[in-house]
């Protein structure tokens, strides 16, 4: 088949690249997926989220022109917890920017960060994170995710998204 004939055939988006199974059912939080196209992708890809905070973060990242690649639930980082027990942490998102910087993001509600003592745990995780995996580790709570800006980003994504018939043509 000639290359220009491929544009008439609908293709499913590529599957998520999550390193762990993303939970799709929950009675306590928002779960879902978004289909997105970024410069690193050769075809649109599914990106899953497991909370309203992750959804807000994802919308805000996808409208940024300096985001080259985004991976949800990136491969786990093995470390020894505060109790010295072996553990694995999966960052919610690993974002590669157009300047080559790779940032691992942990997205958590502030009350859980405080209740779990997550800042101290994240410091241990950061120290165990190899430099080839991420240049830096960032904790994001609802304090950094402006609800109005995320809503505007979601609207922008919907406006800029081609209809199914345009995508198939």
C-alpha cells in the first residue's frame, strides 16, 4: 500500500507505556485516559491518570510547547525506605522537555504528603534515582496545580483535538 493511502485508514492510538498496571476502577478517585500526541510519539498514544490531581497536571503539561515526551507510571525506582525495608516507587509522570531535561513528578494531595511523611520518603527516593532516569525529582500538590488554569488547559486540548473523521482522513 502506498504511503499516502495510509491516511484513509483509521488506526487505534498506541497503548500506554506505563511500567505498572494503572488501576482503572476506584470509588474514591477519578481514573481515566487521554489520547495525546507529543513530538516524541510517532502516533497518538494513550496516557492514563489515577486522580483528579494527575488529570490537572496532565492537561497543564500537554499544552506546554516545551514538553517533548511524557510517560505515566515510569519504571519503578528501587530504594530502602525509612524503615530500611526494600521498596519500589513509581513516579506518576516522567517528563522530558525539549531542552533534554528529564523531570520525575510525584503528584500527591497535600494532606497525604503530611500524613504519610512523604517529603522524607521522597528525599530517599530522589537519592536512589539514577541520573540517567531523571535530572530532578519534583513533588506536586494541589497547591501548585491551579484549578482554573487546568480547566482552561483541558478546554484548549478539546478545542485543538481533531474530530474522529478528521483524524481518520
